[in-house]
C-alpha cells in the first residue's frame, strides 16, 4: 500500500538523481539536496509510526533508500577525488553484506532490528558527507580533516556494527 510515508521514501530515492548531477559542480546545492533527502529519512519513519501506516513496502524501501543515498555520495566523492576509493569500497561492501545478511535472516524468520551502533554510523555518514560537501564553500574554512575524520568514524562504526549483526544472527540460528 502506498501512503504518505512511502511517497516520502520514494522522494529520497528521486533526490539522488539531481544530487549526483549537481554536487560536483555546486557542492552547496548538493549539500542542501543531501540534507533534505536525509531529513526525509527521519520524517517518513516518524509519520509511518505516528499514523500507524508502517507497511512492508516501507520497511523494505526505507533502508534501501538510505543506502542508495549514502552510496551515491561516496561515489561522487571518489569521482571528485575527495575521498580514497578504498574507504568508499569498505563502507559500500559493509552495506551490501549486512543487507544480504538481513535478507537471509528474514528468510529464516529471524528479524535483526537496527542496533544503536548502526544508527550512530548513519549519523556519522550523513555528517561526514555534509561536512565534506561544505568544505571551503560558504566561509572558505577547511573542513576536510573534520569530514574525513567523521567518515573514518562512520567506517569503523560500520565494521563494528556489521560484526554485531553477524553475532546476533548466529546466536538466533
């Protein structure tokens, strides 16, 4: 069933297209698009829970939209030579591996809910992407070190939370 929260989730996926096209040449507008898309993540979940419109489609689409948004930004950064490709590969590989693990778990009727480490990881990812987009743009301040530090934190948290997901999965088998 398509409802307002699901439409908001779809909008996050659609925002990726202008983000990818705009961010390399206009990082401030890219940051605005990325921030709006990131805010839809909080908004769709809040509205779905508040209005009791949590659907299977929404549960499936929401994490996919999140991952597509972050992965798109990482690929843009690699293309712009803002970040090393290996960092993007580690983060992207973790996302695919954990998504695959969750699919396998669901096929065995095991639900692995989002852990706090994963939520902190997403916050670090979003923060790092916004900081890196705004590096030397609005006030000519060098934000690169802060952005890369946040990205490293996101990468480490991603690996640690990924290990936690595997542990939870094997304990529930």
